C-alpha cells in the first residue's frame, strides 16, 4: 500500500507544460507593459502637474509648477539651511525612535510575560495610548519650553506605545513549544525572558517597530509645531508664512522621501535581523 | 529495586468553559531505571497530559509524580523532552540548539560545542552542524531535537509522539535509530504513541490506556529480545501482541461509542 501511493504525485505533476508556455508568454507581456507604465508614472505625473500649473488652470501661486519647486529646493540647499533642517529633524526622529523602541521592548517583555507588571502598567498604558501625541504639544511646551527635549519626548511618546503593544502581544503569542523546550533544558528565568521570549516575539516586535518608524515622522511634525528653530516641518511653516509655496512643496517632498526611505530601510534591516522568519 | 519514575494515583483535570474536564483519572504505574515504557492509547486518552506531568509542565490535580524519589514540581534538565513538533530555536544553528542546554547550565562555549559535535555525529548530521533548522527536513529536525534533549545527559527521556508527524518510511528509520541510540545510553524512556506497532517495537513494557477520562487498561510485557529492528514485526510473538492490543483498543472504543450513542 505504502509503496504504491508514493510515486503518484510525481506523475500528476507531469502532463501540463504545453498550455503553460503560451500563458506564460502572455503573462510576461502584460508584466512588461505594467513595468513600463510604472516607470513612466512619476514623470507623467510631474509633466501633467507642470502643464496644469503653466496653463493657468489653477492658481500657480498656490500650486507652483515642479520647475518652481525645484528652484526653491535648489535655493534651500544652497543657503545651507537644508542640511541644518535635515539634520535637526533626523536627530529628533532617531533619538525619539531609539528611546521609545528600547523602552517599549523592555516594558513589553515584562508586561507580556509577568502578570505583576501587566497589572501594574496595563490599565495606565491602555488609558494613555489612544491620546494622539499631537494633543500633548501644549503641555510639552509648558514642560520643556522650546528645548530639544520636548521634541524628542513627543516622538518617544508616539513610538513607545506602539512598540510596547506589539511587544506585549508578541510575547504572549510566543510558541509554547519553544518555552517548554527551553524550560526542560534548564534555561534560567532571566535568560528565558531576554533570549527565548524576546527572540520568539521578534517577528511581531519588528512589525510594531516598522509602524513606529512612520509614527515617528507624524510626531516629528507635531514636535516641530511646538516651536522650533530648524527642521523640515519648521521650514514648511516659515515658507507658508512668507507665501513661498515652492518651498512648502519642496519641504513636503523631502518629508515624504525621507519617511519612505526610513520605512524601506527599516524593512530591509528587519529582514536581516529576523532572518529565520 | 528503585523506580526511576513513580506515578502514584494521579488525577489531572483542566478548567474549561464547561467546568472541570477529567483528562487522567487515578493512574498509577512505575518505571524502572533504564526501562523503555510506551504509553499507548487513542488520541484524547490523556497520555500526553500524563507525560507533561512527569516533565513538570502540568501539575496533577491529585496524586503524586516522583522522579528519583522527589516530587516533580517544575521542568528540569534531569528530564529531557522530545515533543511532537521539533520546537527547535529557529534563530540558532543545529549546533547552537544542541549546545543550548549545556550552555545555560554553565558549560563553557568550548565544552558545550564539543558535546554538541559529538551528538551531531551520533544522529548523523555532521554536514548540517551549521545549518539553520528550517532548512532541514522534518525527520532531520526531530533528530536535532533528540540530540538537544540528550545534551544534558538526562537520566530520563520523555518522548511525546516524536515521530507522529513524519512519513512512514522516515518513521521506520527513526525508530531503528532511536533503538540504536538508546542501547548506547542508560536513560529511562517514556514514549507516548497511538501506533501499536511502534509501541511493541520500541518498548520493554506497553501501558495501554483508554480515552475519556484516561485510565490504564492493561500493562503488557513485550519480552522480545534486543537488539530489535523493524523486521521484528514479523515475529509471531509480535503479531500476537499486536492483535491483543488491537482487540483491547477496539473493544474499548466500541464501548465508548455505545456509551456516547445511548
């Protein structure tokens, strides 16, 4: 019986290739067209924008054409402000993200695994987590004035709860089999938490961290709203007050690109960090 | 003669939405030092639950489980466990998985590595020492899991349907490998299975259990000489034992069926 059932699957897989060739070539053509369209997408969009603005279909002062935006950006870079703004914003994002992530992971492992910590922090965190970080801008100004600490604090606040929650849930979802295997091998409690539980939850934690990358850029905007002397969103605000719409669009573009790069960069990093997933 | 494992009037129950569910009902047996015992029974008969109680993952509702005379209260490195799923640490190489036990118990990196390399050779995976577990087949992963459980040199090896998820050919090879491995160590083994032939092939003694709630139906001495190979299944005594087990389980499940139909 067993000997008979074995070779069957191999036979079933055989008699198909003839029709598949044609389908594949048609599929390949469609795929090539789609690639061409996706390459042309951005230039087409920019061209359409330029034409619409130049044709005075919209007010060119409010919707400056790409050439004007490019000019404004060139001026921005040449003045040296761009580098200063970029560095200031990146420093806030990185500092807030790192602090928020480290604290979020540590507290998440504790609340996810140890009932006492869950009971202690759970209710408070569930109450504070839904408050939008932007809402803290007024109190942050009172607490920290215009100092950098307040801006880092806002980013930290946004990142912390996201990372905490994903770690907490990830830790609770860790395969019981892995925990039991580690227990029967004599793994001491501390090593269980910071090696087996933490790495077992890593695939879920990484999802939370990636969400937190985007959140840190949202909260950066709130942070620079709270009064700043440099920064990408600070520059957008200043340009708005001076009706320099080209500069406004340039700032938006840089924010978008930076956020995109950070997200993709983190995704690539995460694939290496949790390579076993 | 001292018993390696004593299961003394053990009852295990689970809290469920419908109230207490009795999984194991007043079961008693002893396992001698160096003995290979199989717990045989249909799924849901509490045999895995009983094994978990010996391992220290479950606490009995009533009764006592003693290992080497001491009450079991928690899992420990004196009892190696091989699970139905390999449960290997996916972020560790084969070598690091096997070295984990000795490492967390204080062995140096070199000592633990030497232990791991010796066991890797024993289970025939030298070429895969640095491989990641997910690149191995199910049978190979289970060999790593056995090596990992043996790395602490436990006096007791607990195996919970370790070959249940493998295909028939691989399972037969793994059974022979296990018998060979066991003959070279002195461990006491409790092996849970629902496969009658597997139980008779491996065990010195087969404890046949019934389902809902789990009780011991009968204990059979196998008495076939060792070393055994898969060919032992043609031996008339093997066939007779198999038929006997089959009858026991069939009669029991027919009764259970009538009870549930009534």
